[in-house]
C-alpha cells in the first residue's frame, strides 16, 4: 500500500515535507499524533488524525499516540481566539485515561508494528524551567516563533507567555521521541503545521538530525472555524 497516494485519494493530505515518501519506502517508520486531554472524550474533529494513525499502521508503519499530560496543562493556541482554561491534575488524569481507552478501539496494540501510547508528562516532570530555556529555547528564535499563524492570529487580542511557549514544548516532544524512540514523523491537523515544523527545526539544530511532518485537512464547523473540544 502506497500510504501517501492513499491519503491523497481520500482527500486526507494537506501538507507534507519533502523526502517523507522516500523515507516510508525505505523502512517501517514510527510516526505520532498528539492529543491534549482537555476533555474526557475525543470528538469528531479528532477523527481525521485517528484515521491517519490507522492508515499509517495498515501501511506497515508504527503508530504512536502522544497524550499530552504536560502540554494539556499549557494549552495549544492553534485555531483559538482566546486562551484555554487550565485544568487541574486530577481532571487531566481522568481525561487521559478516558481518551486512551477510546484510542485502543481503533489501533492494534499487538504485533510487529504495534501502536504505542506515550505521555509527555513522563519526561517533562523531570525538566526544570532554567534547564528548558537553556537547552531548548536557545535553538529557536523569537522571530521564528512569531512567524507562526498560531501566534500571528492572536497578536491583536494578546496571548500569554504560557501559550506563546506552547510550540517549544510541542517541539521538544518531537525531539524527545526522535532521540529516544527513533520516531521520525509527526502528523496532525493542518493547524499544527507550524508547531510540527518547530519540532523538525529543533531536531535539526539540537540533534543534527532529520525528521518529517505530515498534516491533514481539518474538520470544521459550519462557520469554517476549527471543530475543537473547547468549542
């Protein structure tokens, strides 16, 4: 099965980094999608990323699901007109467990290319703020971060430093999985393109490595806005 041709035929391909098709033809490749536990259920807007993982596995590649125990505490500004309400740890844990149970109904967690679930809280809980801004922040310029749509679209209304740094946190997730799990691809909705590229940039600058991005069109509401858990 040619995964990229399959996704194109299904209308599920929005953006792809050059070289990904060659990488997939070369070897079975680990790729992941991140889900933030801002509610105790996935929703119709999550369906396309779940389908990406399902097709990824059917094509012989290794799907990974990242549940954002850490990033969920920050809140992704992509596609948002205002800042999220932050959740406490008990609610976050409940949401994580509920979403994981749902994902297990779609993906095969056994076999040669078994799906895996990882939680970014497991590595972020060991990192302090000074260590993070020294070892991660120095590799990504403010100009680069300001150029992302998730930031530009919020400048008039304003956004907190917490949300501004979200792309660094998500970028570090990709770097961590690339370094420790040999995960070379991050997938997501089209609104995640900028965040994913921050991860590939961090892998290039901090790890002298190469990784790839793939995004699919968003499912939107009747007014064209993002269909998200908050809405």
